[in-house]
């Protein structure tokens, strides 16, 4: 059972783009820092919106999974 404590989802600590449900033209790009239950914590986040220059956000962003349409892992 000890090996389970070292397991983490494969996309944690990777750069991702998170597309949001409420606005299909809006997304967040950042490092998926942690996944705590139904919450996602993003670090070094940039806001992306169609027709607007990318906006750098200060601090971490915490998202509930119910607000996420889909998540893309950037290679």
C-alpha cells in the first residue's frame, strides 16, 4: 500500500490549457500544480480569450472541476 502515496495523476506538474464551460472562447494556461478532490490548483497562469492579448495572472488559480469543459496537456 505504501506505493499508493507516491502516485499522482499523469498531468500534474505539467503545463496545461483548461477550457471553461461558461465561455467557450475563454481558457487558462498554466501548470497543474495539484489536484485536491474536486479542485484543481494552477500555478503561473495566463488567461486566454479570443481577440484579446494573453493576460498574466498573479498568484495561483483554484478551479472546481464542474467549471472545466476539458483539459489539454501541452507537450
